[in-house]
C-alpha cells in the first residue's frame, strides 16, 4: 500500500533498523523492488530522481505506474513513492502528481534560503499528507548534474532545518553518490553523533549507500540513521547480469532477444541486491 514514509521511519528509528530507498528507473526496477519487499515483508521506499522522472516521461506516469503495480501485484507492505534530491519546482510537481513523499534538496542554497524554502514546503506537504525530507551539507559525487564535494554538515544548521517540522533529515557525513574511491576516508561518525544529539528523535538519512562497508552501515544505524539510499549498486548488478546474458549468446538462442527475456537476468540481479540490503539494514519482517 502507498503511504508516506513518516511512520515507517519512526518505527525504524525506534527499532534500530533502517528502511531502504531503492531508486527506480523503469518497470523492471519497480517490479523487482516491490516483489522483494513483499517476499521479505519489509517496508520500502521507491526513490525517483528528477532525471529518472523525466526519463519515464514525467511524475504522473511514475505515480500511475507505481499505484497500479501495487494493486496488480497485491503488495500489502508499506511503500512510499519519494522524490529524490528534488528541486523546489520538482517538489510541487510531485505533490500534484500523487507522490506520497518528497525530498527538497536545498543544500546548495545559503542556509537562510534553505530554511525559508523548506519551511514553505513542509506546510504544503503536510497539508497533503506527504512526508518530507530535507538536506544539509552535501553528498559527494554527482547526481542529475548536481555535484557535491561531500562536506560534512553543520550540526547547528541541521537543528535549524529539523526544527521546521520535516519528517527526516539527510546530512552530509562524508558519504558520496556512485562508487567510493580507494582513498575514501570513511563516514564521519563524530559528525553523525553530533547531529543526532542536536536533532533528537529525527530519523536521519544516509545517501550513497552503495559500497559502504557493512560495519559502517550498522554503526550509522546505531547512531540514528533510519533510511539508507541505494541506486548505483542496483545499476551495477543489472548491467553485469545483462552483459553476461548477451556475452553468453543467450540473446541469439530461440527468442532470447525478446525484451522480456533480455531484461530478466538484470531484474533478477536487482532482486538479489535489494534482498542483501534489506537483510543488512534489518528491515526484513518489519512491515
């Protein structure tokens, strides 16, 4: 069932586990993630970047597809449809399109402007029954043309944003999008602990979940992270499985070129990746 992410993340924070946000890019992605969540009885968040939303012809298409798939697949676990790293304009588009959750990424604005825009969007989102995520500091790497150096967030700025009534907070703690380089310094747990101290019961979000060692993931959850975003890892597993299928010549056997057969190995690989992450995050059986 489609719900806001508020309650599932409050439960995760209290229960010391995290809910995975897995980004979707098409029907195969969405179907694989929903099926795995149902099989494992886990809550799940479907993330949609602005680039992916455009690729799928618009947010209305995405919302209609997700709602229909939940119904057709008899999905009973809690599912949130969430805008990932949304612009101010993108947030309004997703509210109108029927999303159940939004993220406003105002981290590239001066803190005063981030506060002002976030405050406005909190009122609008809550009036419509949506949950809202905000961001302070930057997530390293690049997503949809937004480049961040991975600066750690200022705990006092985190408190200023949290006090606006947002439902969960993304704060930079040295995490990055995409693959982590060999010289990565790791997560700043000192920063995370300071942010947790300032924001209290606020569920915290860890972006860039691909490639972070399991022990760091578990420590982050212990320090208040209740939502972990995964995108690149699903892309890598999908690409590897598809490449193996083609290089083995299976697309040339019988009707192996049929898109349903061509995409099946990649879809199965996504399911395995999502299962591994849900088990690591501790959300299995928590729906």
